[in-house]
């Protein structure tokens, strides 16, 4: 009997391909080409499963053109690349890769916060450019992390990881805003107290965004919100591009309406708003918050387990829309 066919949409660990080949006929993309939608659709013909990097858009058009597809397994916790409603309506399961990247991503949130508040990139560029000729009392003075107020918008697993690091590691006062309040024991564990978005923006010294992207969270931070922040404040976005209005942020940074920003994600990435590239008080990284070798392996393993589990036994580890299976024969 021939094996079911699976598509791997981007380059991936050779071990991941070998593991999938134990069960499936695999078409992979080790050249890491960026396929157009038409090319993706062409390659998905006859495929029952897709291993996604989390960046390929799977919408009604793709689904209608690929009737064999039964599962899209994202190697990412975020799944805004998937039109989950359209998938559910067509009986296609979506899966993501939660938990395995929580601590690594929270580590990076802190790395970006510290690099931004303490002006690490800016001062390194200065040094590399040969401009360091003397000591100066105000050279690259930044903002303190310890003892400051950390405001976290989006208090899911990663937000909680950042809160714990801030409260327990750096003695920060932690406030958070979320769709719903955490229960009291979790608030106590994170040493975090709930605040309205407005109160958080007005009082935090450092604001970290960890909210998932959806139409409702689009431009959670725009010109009006930036205007509420302290002129000494730092803004960190490790969530998704689109959560911040990057054009408005570039203006706020240029006019020093906030002190600095650290961004790992961008609207329309991998394109970056050109104005962000010309302001000095921003640290820019190419969406690498989950990028450590063990974590990327764990993410790939979970995405693989979802494909194998579902296609061989009908059971995915981390399904997003189990309702997709309800009417399935
Ligand atoms: C991914 C991420 O690397 O998991 C997520 O949601 O943002 C990153 O860890 C990114 O989505 C590309 O797959």
C-alpha cells in the first residue's frame, strides 16, 4: 500500500524529514524556497498533511484548492497564519506547538528588554564605528530594570514566564493586562497584579507585548497608546507584527515620546518599516525569540508528533479545532 503524502513547506532538520518518512511519502523544501500561494497549492495536491513553519497562509482559497488536505501542523505556538474557521468548516484539523517554547521565548523577551533598556546595540555600533575615544558621564545612560515597573500585555504562558523572571529575578513590580484575570494563586506565583490597559501604559517603565494576533488585537499599541506611556519607557514586542502600529512607533521613537523599543516581530515581516531602520533607539531582531537549538528541535518534534498521531491514529497532541473532526467520515 502506498504511504499517505505529506508536504513540508520550509527547510527543516533532516531528522524531522527522516521521522516523517517512516510513515509518509514526504515532499520537503530543503532549499527553503519561499513558495507563492499558487505554488503551495500546486505542491499540496494529493497531500493529506502539511508541516508548516507557521508563516504559510492557509485560507479558504488554499483549502478549496486542496481537497485532500486533512491536517496542517504548525511548528509555532502562534497560528494566525491559519484561517481556523475556514479549516473547521472544511473538516481540516489545525495543530500548533505550545509549551515547548515558553521558557525560551520568555528568556528572549528579557534579553530584548535588557538590550533595549541598557542600549546594548546602540553602544556596540558606536564602539565598532571607532567613536569611543573617552569616558563621558552620560554615555549611553539607559533605564534600570531592577526595581522598575514591568507591564505585561498578554498574560498567557509566555507572559507569565516574563513576569516570573521580572518579579523573582529582578525585583520588578509586575502589572499585567489580559482579556481575563489570572486566578489568585497564579497571580501570587507570578507576583503580578491586574491593571487596565490605560493604567498599565501610564505607569509601567517597561511594557512587554505577548498577546496573540487577531483582528481584535490589531494595533493594540498605536499613536494614542504610545502617547499614554512615560517618555522614559521602553516598549518590547515579541508577540506578532500588527500588534503595534510600526509607523506610529517610529514617530514616537524619533520624537523621543518614549525612550526606546525592542522589536522581534514586524508588520509585514520580513519587511521592516523603513522608518524603524533609521531611528537609533530601537533594537531590531528577525523573529528569533524561540530560536535556540533545543527549542526549535522540540517545536519540530511536536509538529511531527501531531502529523503522525493524527494521520496514523486519528489523535493529535495539540489540536486547535477538534470541531473540524466532528462531521468527518
Ligand atoms: C516561530 C513564533 O518561529 O511560535 C511562534 O508563534 O512566533 C515563532 O516561535 C514563528 O512563528 C515562525 O514559525
